[in-house]
C-alpha cells in the first residue's frame, strides 16, 4: 500500500495549476532524500467557535486503479489563536495552529500531526474563508492497519479557500477521530 499511495501522490506532482485549495507536502526521508508532492483538495469547509477560533477541514477522495483501494486524504487545521498582521507578531515560524494530515487507503491509514503557522481572512457576507498554511511540521502519530507510515518527517504548506459548513466540519473531523481514535493533546 505504501508504494500505491506514493505513486498516486507522485501522479499529482507534475502539470498541476493552482486550484482553490492546494498544498505542498515535503517528505524528509531518513536517508536525507527530499521528495515534494502537490495535492489539491476539492472539499474545504470551516467553522469558528464563539471565541473566533477556526477549524478547517479539507478532503480529497481519489479513485485508485481497479485492483487497489481508493485513497482519501484529509487535513484538519485548528487555530489556537489568531494572528492579526500589524497588531500581533506575524511570521511564518509562529505556531498558532494544530495540523493533522491523514492518508487512508482501504483499512489502512496514518495521521501525521504537528503545529504550524496559519493566516486567514473571512468574508462574512459570502461565508468564504481564504488563507494560507505557511508551514507545519508533522510526524506520524496514529495508525490503523499494518502498513508503515509513508513519511517520517513531513512539512505541509499551502493555500486554501473554504466555505462555512459547520456540519461538514464536524462530520469529517469526528470521522477521522472515529477511525484513528482521538488525537493526543
């Protein structure tokens, strides 16, 4: 399964134009080799709580070849505090969000979790959110099935555009925790 996921990830590295939600995955291999992948997400939803803290979910389901299981990728970003350029420190090395990136194929999957630097703006009248995850450093945390993690250490960054759909945020984030068990704080 590891080779299947890497092959499908690699299929998206060439010839992609910028989509509304696109992320770069930088895989730092234990051998010192660095591989880069680019993924687009066709589903992107967000919600904010009463304190203005953001939860953003992105999902991409990708059909595999006929003899292989489909692959689903999910990103969940939770804002811990909101950076306001000109008012608070705004730097791509800041840590103001937790990030979970999950790959699921059949009954196997791995979450890669860590923290990162998140900037966003919300258009209240349209319910749209746009922003950038400047940099998040992630390591494998939760696993289902017997396969090894496809990455040892990875960095995730990208731009997103999402619509406000609290129900979808709740469904996707809770489904991820249902499959893998709750994340550790």
